[in-house]
C-alpha cells in the first residue's frame, strides 16, 4: 500500500488526478471501521492531516459567514470561539464518539462518508451550509441539500474532495439532540437540529431516512401559525411534533425500529423548540 502525505490542496488535487481510486484519509475514524470489520483493503492512501489549509477556519464579518476546513477535528468545535459561533455544531461535536475519536474525526470525514447518522450533517442541513469541493477541473460550491444524494452517497465527482464548509452566522437560537442505544459513544438512532430566528424555524432530521431530511412542512406550518417571539403552547408543540414525525422516513434495523425513530424525532424536535425559549 502506498501512502502519500501532501502538504497543500494543490498537491492533493494532483495526486487524485493521477490516481482517482486513491483513498483519502483524514481522521480515519470511519475508514478503520471498514478496514477492521468489513475487510476493506485500500491500495493507495492520500493522508490529509498535514494540509494546513484543511485544518483551519475563518470568519467573514462582511458576509456574516464562517468557513470551516474539512480537516478541522470535532474536538476543536466543542468549545471556544467555534462553539460560541455555532452552538448546534458544538453540541453535535460533543456527541461524536469518545475524546480520542473527536480528536481525530472531521466534518470532511462526515461528508465523505455521508451516513444519515452522521452527527454533523443535520446541523449543516438546518443552517443551509454550502460545501466547497475542489478537483482537477477547479472548485465548485454545492448546497448541502444537493450534496447528499443517498445512503453513503454524495455528489462528489471522481478526483474531487471536500475543501471546506461555509455556514451563515445566524442571529437566533440553535441546538442539536440525538438518541441512541446508550448514553455516550453511540451512533445516532435518531437526531434533530433546530434553528430558530425571529421569523422562522429550520428543522433537520438525521438517521430517519436515506439522507438528512428537512421537515419543511413543519417549518412552514409553524411560521404561518405561531408568532416566533412567543413561547408555543401545548397544541402548537403537538402539531409541530406531528409534522416532524410525518417528514421522517425511517427503517427497522439492528439499532432501532422505524416506529421508535419516528416517535423520537417528534419528541426531540418538540424539546428543542421548547428549549429555544428558555
């Protein structure tokens, strides 16, 4: 097995242009599961941990956006300035595996794997993130809504990779919650990210469909039937939760039943909406 260790984005582009089948290695938290449990044997690896551009983040004050390199580890999102600017992402980051996993795992890895249970992905969906990808034909930007196209399938073309993610700096409240088969170090059975501003709510659901799902009917109904500045009453919360449940498309598998997942996203969305007024 050959291992290339580039130090710039340009080098990565060149390596993938010459070998489109090479495996990208960021934190390796998903790849090593495939190697150890599923017999995957990559022939060539491009390791990204020394590409400094991928491990940095920046704020554009004029555009009110924040851009996070695909190699920034979850541990860096848990606390500090990143957590203050993107509290939902910080909450999601804290639920990712163990401290060792969070020190290695990256948002770019979540996007590369594109599992519906990926903890960072509902946050990207609710905040309408834009994914910056680069390849032999240059760079292009893909809305998150168009990036994830199926279970562990994304819109990357051969030799393209994720360079960064850009999110808006939202004035309002945002939060993330999930349930799993135990209290910590667990893959999501169901997850929800909710973002509330003065005039709207965005709700994204994880692990209850082949992709991350935006509960658009619930969002539209709440905007039309509830004044965002006031605390929702019991009837409003119940209808909101019902519409969130209806948006989900869960399956039965070894981690949960479809019925439980559908129930769980309604409860989580209801709790997050309530918490946004506390």
